[in-house]
């Protein structure tokens, strides 16, 4: 604290906070809201109404950054009209661009990096007290010690919990190690405390988050590991579902596979990004495994973990990707039949090894065509696999009314398949059994058989 952080005497400022990107960003925004609520800031869903406009940003692909740049352009006028409006850019894009962002958008008052969220209240106070612009991109991570404000949770029954931040790998396409820094981990005691508090507050479904979540434990050097953590959390009474994302293929230990089979609450679902099915491409990406090794791992998983379902991420059009390499990815997808696949067109990220040493030479039109081809392939796989479940009985965690039809409830199977059915709203937050009657590529529908 310094002399600029005066106590705010005026009515509490209203904050508009918009979040871009991954689940971790959404959880970070929840923590930021908790921090600000503690300091009696108010919130608004209207930018026009706000005293502080903050964007929690993503830098993984240029498209995500472009959306924030458009928002910042839009705010130029508002800032001219109301010079006391505070404009803050939080998270990965602030961290990646630093001062350059301020040069381009001089009306931005605060750059708050991924390890500075814990000071957001102080930074806003300083700007409102006449300071700024402020660039806070330090590398100390105060966030994991935050006391979570349970009143800020966006969902009653489901919650994210960050167990690890940052990434020590260096996949050549990826900006995350630069924006989120090296791996840092929370302790198992701290995590168990948080999960118990969440469950006491009504949560039944917890997703553990980490950039490379199955590396959990290796940094601290003690007895912590993801498998041990799962076993501990599995014993928390009332926790019905426990999942974790995102896993790195080479770090999937036999111990972790065993925990997946032993722990009742841990779902048989793994998000295991493969990125490409071609060895030369994987090598240029510096992923550290071959397609054959990935497929062996899939076979092993399917042997050990009954009914395991796999999801993946794939990049098309990475530097130098040939037709033959792309076809190897098609082959791998046909072979594995993922339950879900997130497919991205390669987007060059400044500062990465690929941007420095490899030309982004696959034409946009080719990237777009490959993207479409994989989306269509995945859709046909999902449709076939979902339709194969017609007449089966699924265990469904009920999320709430369906977005399209409020008279229908929507829930998820343990493999994240969406299921619609009619039932009383009292079922929300419970695991029920639904017999599947119909299915498309994106969801299934059916009848309630039994309430869990
Ligand atoms: N381990 C992280 C990865 C973050 S990035 C996680 O939690 O998922 C998420 C996905 O975005 C990656 O798996 C990759 O498929 C994709 N991606 C990362 N960098 C990219 C880039 N430069 N262009 C296109 N897609 C990218
Ligand atoms: Fe990115 Fe590779 Fe880490 S995709 S987050 S550098 S494991």
C-alpha cells in the first residue's frame, strides 16, 4: 500500500467485467469479482453504466485478441466524454503485449498481468485517485492464497478450482508459458479445504484446472500428485463428480490411470490434446511424443479405465503442414473417435519459437478447408457415437433448464455429452438416470427413468 491508495469515500464504483478465453480465465474473473466485492465495489452488466470497464483477456490466438482490440476502440469515445472512466486490461493479452498495448490504446489506464490479479482493487483505487496509467506485470503470484468468496460463484452446483498455474513446457506454437509464466502449484491441504467449502455451499461437480494439470505435484517435489489429490478429494462426502483439464499425454502415469478407475466421483473422461497426427508436425511443435505413442496410450487407457472417453485439441495449418501430414491427423481422429474435439486454425503468436523460426506458410484458405474437413469428420463421429447410445440409460448431472426450451431440463453425462429431458426442476443439481430416445451430433434427448 502507498499514499495513492486512499480510502474511497465516494459511492462505490460500478465495475463492468467481460471475460474472454478459457475456463481458467472465467475462474480468475470470479476471483477478481470476489476481491472487488470485498472492497465494496458494485457490478454492472452495462458498459455505459460503468465507472470501471475491465476485460480479462486471452492471447492464445489472434482472434481472441482482435475482439478485445475492437472493444478498446469502441471505448475511445466514452473515455473522451468521461475522462474519469477507468479502462483496465487484465490477464494474458496485457501480459503478452505490455507497454505496446498502451501505445496503441493510450486511453487504457491499467495493465494487470496474470500474476497481479490480487492487486486489482489497489490498482483501480490508484487510478481513481489520479494515478496512472499503471503497468502491473510482475511475476509474483498472490492469487492462489486468496480466500474464495463463495457468493461470486456463477453456478450453484458446479465449480472450477485452479490447482496449478503456468506451464514449464515450450510447445513451439504456444504463448501460454509467456503469458502465464512458469508452473506454480497450490498445496493439497489448501485444495481440499476449498473443495470442502464449495461442497458445503452446494457444489456437487468440481473441475480441477491446470494448463498441464497432470503435471501437478512435480514442481513442489513433495508427495503431491494429481492421483493423490483425486484420491483425497474423492473422499469428500457430497462431491458427486470430479474432473480435471487439461492433461499432457506424456505425463499420464499408471498411478493416475488407476485413480481414474478407483475413485467413484472421478469421471472416466480425459481431455488429452494431441494437436496433430503426424510425427514430423508433432516434432516441429516440440510436443515430445509420436502419433504411435499417443495411440498406444489411448489403447492402454481403454484397457485400464473402463468406458473412458477422450476429448482432444487439434491445430490445423501449423507451419509447414503438408497434405500428407494433415491426412495423418484425419486418420488419427478416425481411429480414436474422440467424444469431443476442439479444432483450431494455427495463429502465429509473437514471441513463440514458431514465430521466430518457422514461416506461417499454410495459406488461410487451406487452413479454413482443413478446419472444415475436421469439423465435419468430428460431427459425423459424434453423431454416430451419440446415436449408438439410443436406448441406453445414462447417468446425468442436471444443470438447469435448457437454453432453447425452458420447459426442458439439460444435463451432462460424465463424458460431457449434453442430455435433454423433461422433469421437475427439483432435480437440478442431482444425478439422475435418463433413457436416451434420440440423438444428434451435439446432444441427446430422453426420458427420466429414476431420480438419483
Ligand atoms: N494446456 C493448455 C493449452 C492452452 S491453449 C490448456 O489448458 O488447454 C488451448 C489449445 O489452444 C491448445 O491445446 C491448442 O490446440 C490451441 N492453441 C494454442 N496455441 C495456438 C496457436 N498459436 N494457434 C492455434 N491454436 C493454438
Ligand atoms: Fe501450451 Fe504446450 Fe504448455 S500447448 S500450455 S506450452 S503444454
